C-alpha cells in the first residue's frame, strides 16, 4: 500500500508540474515574447481606418464594384466568413468544380474586358484552402488594373505604383510567387490624397 501511495504522489506531482509549466508558464512566456518582438502580428495584423477596425491584413474581404481589385473567390461560409473558413473539398476531377471554374472564367473575362486569347490566372477562378487568402497573384492584379483605372479615373502609372507598393516577394526569396495584398491595396485606393 505504501508503494501505491508513493507512486500516486509521484504521478500527481508530475501531472501538476507539467500542467503549471505547459498550461501556465509556457503560454505566458510565448505571449510576452510575441507582444515584445512582434506586437502587430501577435494581435492579428489588425487595420484601423479613422479609428475604426476595418479588417486584418491576413484575411480577405469581399470587394464588389469595378473600382476595386477583387480577391480570390471564397467558399468560406457565404464567402469570406472567418467563422466558417475552409475549402470546397472538390477534387480536380469533380464536374461541379470544373463547371464552377468555367463559370468564373467567363465572369472574369467579362468583368475585366478580356478576350479569349488571354490566359486567366488560376487564383482568379479558384478558392484558396481557407477561403480567406488576402493575396492575389501579380498577374491577376495586372489584369484587373485597367478596370480599376477606368472606374476610378486614375492614371495607369499611379495604379501600377500602388500595385508595386503592396506586392510581397517570395517567402525566404525562394518559396512561392510574388503576390499582392488586395485589402491593403484597396484601402490605399480609398484614401483621399
């Protein structure tokens, strides 16, 4: 019986010690380091405009109208719903996905006044895995630029500079492709200059 009590005491001490370490000390230490070194990222990269919370640089939002760059399509909830983040789970041989992409290609061509000879970037007609990717490819942004220029009456060079300003390079200079943050670009376009 003494052996059992001794083993029980050791076990409970270990469980309690690990609970304090892993459920208390470690999370607090990570929080302190994150708040000290990366406060903006640790708090969700939130964006405020005129004192009002507008969104996060990490999440896409729906932008409608010819005067805005449009993000990737979304299948998260009713679209761009962070509470229902997720992909469509349709595979590459799914007829439903094929039909949806064909429909999106036709809509993209019509919206941006593009002829059938222009190749449409995949990110313009397919949703990301989360449905909340805030980035589009540089090619996608450039194909939308003329529509935005006409709708806003802005010089082509100004739009080009804004696209360049919000273009992020490859991760670690080798992974992925250059990409444009649509939310940041659209918010900049809305700023009065």
